[in-house]
């Protein structure tokens, strides 16, 4: 091993880097910036994916929606009983929910209806809403809102209640009963949860109709089979299974990080072309240096090794430094500016913290996209010069 | 090993140490805590709705995953890729470019 790593060549490489301090400094800075940018974007994407994956198992196993003329319509609540008769289905819940556009602020709220008698909600509510009496939700005609909704309401001088405008133009006053814990703001920021009856009134959804139906299956392996059975029974429905949701989550942000990666690759290769171009037109001084080294007995092998060490020191330093800065930028400073790429344009901005998700793949991807290519871009021109005769190079 | 090589060696060692320390620090402070995760799951159990509230400006991207993998636009069964539909999530790439030849008109 000792024979393979020649310490004198490393010393020579360090001296060579220090001799051209401005050039080395410039290359290292640009390289660090590029690595930093790419890893930061990947880290942000990974964090959001991680956040999504954390809750994916709590989502419904099968969602049944009615599709009419290519659009989503309210579905008959009667089919609930038929769905419950399918072997393997353990429960089915009809949901009433929709989007409420609050014109004053120009934002959309997601309004979700819950049933007071559905006791499974009680425990969940107690976990995420402070000082809250679940039983009073319906009796008082009240609602629980996300942090973002509460903020928008405050900005519009609604502190204790909110007036929803019904489709017929009349108002529906709903009291504010509580606010969801800020730790859930990535999920709950634009959400309003209230009793189903009030949601029906606000959206004018007639009795006997529901927005969609959620089906629970006892054995998860039967989800696909039951989904196809439902599709056969009701051909006008769209069935979304938990597997579909997982695939959808897997796809998330491919587009945005893809566009960014494409832009980044362009800039990365421009950088390498500049390096390659600069090195292949090696300055006469650098050429003479290689010539002299050859004349005093260095082999091509030695010259290439020295160039390898030189480029490796620069690129590896820049890579590590870029990754350290990206970690700090994304997870400690919460990626100012860059995270806006992934956040929508809505007025209803979410304040959230990017959770740390370590992904070795990202680090390898960035490493192989940058370090070996830089080394190649430096070694190849030197090899071209080193293969020439010494006297020819010096002359 | 001369002075400069030693400096280089120590620089790399410091950087690697910094990277590991940073990783350990982030892993102990910035991961989703058990309590926070339980709250998120509790909320999702109530709402039963997918996706995050980071793109709320348009109703068709808010709960994008409620469409099937094959429907780009939550309210439309079409497969085309266009801006709002792929704002956050890429469109399905598992499309048959050419349909299997089956004589449908008998």
C-alpha cells in the first residue's frame, strides 16, 4: 500500500495547488457552490418525501369516488351498504368534504366533515387540539381549524367565528372551537374540520349524497381484489387504493427536482468544459513544467498520478465542504429561498420545519456526478502533454 | 510526511469529523420526534386525506394523490402533462405507448 500512495507526489501536488492559489481558490469555490446547490435541492425533496411517507399508512385503504363526464361528482350514500356486503370489507365510511374559496383573502380552505358519534375521532382530536370538548363540536355548530386558516381569519378580523357564504348567498356562522397543533401544520394548515351536517349545509350537499366513500379492508392483501370488485359493481367509480397513494407519493416532486437537475447538469458540464478547455490549452508554463519533470526522469505514470492527487484534493475538499454546508443550510437554517421552489404560490403559506432524512443515495449520486468527472477533465489534457517527448514540450 | 501534507491530512480529517458530527447532531435533533409523528398520524386519521398543505392555491393540486396514477388532473381522466397537473407531482410514466391490437369492432 505504501508503494502505491507516493507521499512525495502528494507533497508536490499540494505545492502545485498552492502555486496557483487564485485558480485553485476559484475552482474550489465554484465546485463547492455547485455541489452545495444540488445536494440542497435533493435534501429538501427527500425531507418532504420523508414527511409524506411518515403518514401514508394512516390513509384509507380504498377510496371510492363517482366520476361522471370525466369529473368528480357526489356519490349515493346508499351504495355503502352494498360495499359492506363484499366479503373482506370490515368497514366503510361515507365522507363529506370539499374546498371553500375565501374570496377576501384569495385562499382555498379544505373543509372536512366528521361524525360526532364516530368515536375513533375523539382520541385523535384530544391528541392534537388543546382544551377541546369533542362532544360540543356539533351542539355548538363549531369547527377546528389549522394554524394557517386561523391566521387568515385573524387577518380578516374573525376571532371567534367565521361566516361561510352558502351557495344561495346566505351566511352560515360557525364558531371557532380550537386550532390544530402547529406540529401538524404541514398536514393541517389549510384544513377546517367540522360536523358533517354543517359541511352539507355550507356546500349544499343533499341528504343521501356524499363526496366519496372510504373502505376498510381486514386483510391488506385483499385490497386489489376488493377494489376490482367495487369497480365491477360500480363501473362509474374511480377507485384509489393505498397502493396508488404510495406510488403517487413516490412520484412526488420528480418534476421539480428533475427540472432543477437538468439546469444543474448544464451548469456542471459548462464548468467541466471550461476546466477541460483551460487544461487542454495548458499554459506554456504548465507545459514546460511537465516537460522538465519528464526530462528529470518522471514517467508518464508519475505525472498522471500527481495530476490525479491535485484534482482529487480540490474536488474532494469541495465536495465534502459543499455537503457540510448543504446539511447546515437545509436542516439548520431551513433552506431559505430554495425551499420556495417547492412551496406553492398561495397566500396561505405553511410554516414548517424540514425533517432530517439521511439518504446515502443522494450523496453517492452527487459524488459520482462531480468528483470523477472533474478528475477526468483534469487528467486527460495532462496525459496528452505528458505523452509528448520532453524536448518537444520544453522547446 | 512534510508540514503541508500533514496540514492537508488534518484538514480532511477535520472536514470528515465535522460531517459526522453534523450528521449525528441533525439525527438527534431534527428528525420527526415520536410525539410529533403521533400527532401527524392522528390528524391524518381524522382528515383521511393525502398530500401536504404546501400547494393550496388550486384545488386540483391540493389533494393530487386522490386521482389514480393514471389521471393527471384530479378531476379529469386525461393523461396529458401540463403545468398545473405536474406542478408538484410528475405524471404517470407507465403508459402504453401503443395499444395491443384487439379488434374492438366486431
